[in-house]
């Protein structure tokens, strides 16, 4: 696969939101000589993604003004990235404008695969030749030194049914999309794990096999047990028989998580709602804990209790981030009340989208793939970009293009505030 070819040219593509699946983009992704790290439809996010991933080449298909603005931003934040612009038609004034802005090549649609690859290779070769003259290494060599860090992200819902598995699954797929790196999704919701159904996967090998061989875990065993998904992620499925993991120990959990950490750039872990040795071990291994909650009193009450539990058990607060699922909600608790109650930053909100999420769950396809343009899918991409290190503002109240805040429709009642607060002692 191109992602594993160390000499592949790393590319980020910025295109219009409705043009992310153009034929030339899809064709490019299948070429082993290039590695499309991310396709981004939102301009600002695209610039941030380039800043974070520092690709060799940025291919940008937007309006002339947007291309100009992007090239300037990229020069400042990703100076080694070479920009290639894509224009809808031959237009000399636009070409001259982009050349003086710093575009390395300008291609005119419709794009032929051969012409596109030749352009990409040529701009890289020319830059490498320039670097070699001044004694600098190839731009392709530079990346190998930076790609090694890995991150374990534990997703947990302190109340059942708040969306932990939906978040973990889509986050894993989104991380693969925005980073282009190797991503594992591990189902530590051991007794009734849902990752297999949400991704429509089956295997006779599960987490149980790793637990049994936890003292001798190696890459070969991981390769046999983890199941590849069409999105490019690999899934470690929960056992199909609940009793199989009844006595799993913290030692086994640690060994499995560390083996995954050694092989993957991102390890996303879905876990169940209660605090036991398994959850505690996962929390201790995590670089980041995403606590999923919904704007309803019972879920918020449990979230507060979970945060307090973390404090008592040494899970540093700065490793814990709140994800508000199914928000905004017309009858739900307001953001202001939630913030006052939890006193912990809310990193992201994911809107409720019953038709898309239910369809996706029933088909066994992540909503990010079944409804890529939906608000909920876009929110997952934003969350993933943040997890991957982008400084993105992930909390948002409205669908892209919507004109008013849904939150304004919420009823702020005293009753909700009282129910969230501590009960009077008398
Ligand atoms: N943003 C959303 N919009 C609409 N429906 C959602 C959303 N998130 C989750 N759901 C739905 O809520 C239900 C519970 O989701 P999910 O299984 O992900 O939760 P969970 O916290 O993992 O539950 P469990 O405690 O059973 O493990 C599912 O039917 C799912 O389709
Ligand atoms: Mg679940």
C-alpha cells in the first residue's frame, strides 16, 4: 500500500467540498508512487492540515483567489511543501498570478493521470535538485525522521448508549483520512462489543487470541488477528462469546495496548461504561481519553462522576476531553448549563443525525463513508484533525451553511439546573 512506501510522494489535496471524489483524485490514490495523506474540502481546514502534515506536495483545486491565499499561508507554515494548482480552464492572467504567488506548476482540467503524475514528480525532482546544490537532503528523506510518534486514544461513554462506539469507529476512520497514517481500532467493550457490526467485519480471531498469547505478542500474530477494513484501518474485534474475557487481567490489557502502540500511529480504543480493572488499565495507557456524553441529565450526571473518579485515580485532567454527542438538541440541556455543571472543557460537539447514523449502523458502514458530506461526518473529520494535532476549533453549533444557532431554540429551565446540581442536604 502506498502509505507504507517510504519513498512515496506525500500529497494533500484541497478541492471543493463537492469535488473531493473527482476521478483524478480517486485515480491518484491508487498509484503506489504517491501517498494521498488527506483530501480536504474546507479551505481553512485544508491549510491547517498542510501545516500539520507538512506534505511534499499540495494539490489545490479552488478559485484563483483561494489558491493564491492558500499558497501564501502554506509558504509561511509549511515552507517545504510544493504547491501545484489546478484550474478549470486555460487562462493566462490567472496562470501568471499563480506563478508569481509561488505555484510550482499549474494544471488545466480535465486532468489525465499521466500528466498529473508527471507534474508531481517533476516539481519534486526540481526541488530535490535545488536542495542537492545547496547540500540539503531530499524533501522525501525528511519525512522518515518525523513519522514515528504514536498515540493511544481511549473513547468511553460513562453512560451506556451515548455513542461511544459510533465515535470510536468514525474517529478511527477519520484519523486515517486526515493523517494517512496506520490506524488500529480496538474493541475493548469486551462482552458485547459492536465494532464488528458497525464495520461489517467478521473474523474467527479476536482480542481473546491476543489475551491468551499476551507474553509473546509479535507483529505476525497482530497481522493474523487484526482485520483490515476498506477504509484502511485495522480492527481488533471483541470476542463473540462474552464469557471468554471474563477474567482478563490488567497485565494482558497493557501488553495488548503496547503491542498495538508499537505497530500503529493511532490506536483508538472503544471501551465499556463501567470502571473496572480493564477500564482503569486502558485509562492509564491512554495518551488521550475522550469522554462521550449527551446533553441529558442522566448522562451529564455520570460524566461528572467519571471526571471526579479520574481525579481520584490519577488520570490527569489534561488528558481527558469531553465530546458532546447529539448536540445541539432542541430539548437538551444548554451548553452554558453543561459547562457550568461539568467544569471541564468541551472539545467537540457531534450533531444528532438519526437517518444517517442509523442507516450507517444498519449497513455496517461508518457514517464518514456512507454520508461523507453530512454535518456529523464533517464533525468527525474536525475531531480527528484535532486529535492528530491540528489547532482547530472543533465546537460548533450549526451545520455548514445553516444560518441560525439551534441552541437558541433550547429551553433553559430552572428545573434542569437544579437536577444537575447537588441535591439539598435536608
Ligand atoms: N450523533 C448521532 N446521531 C444519531 N444517532 C446516534 C448518534 N450517535 C449515536 N447514535 C445512535 O445511538 C445509539 C447508541 O450508539 P452507540 O452504540 O455508538 O453507543 P455506545 O455508547 O457505544 O453504547 P453501548 O453502551 O451499548 O456500548 C445507536 O443506535 C447509534 O446509532
Ligand atoms: Mg458501545
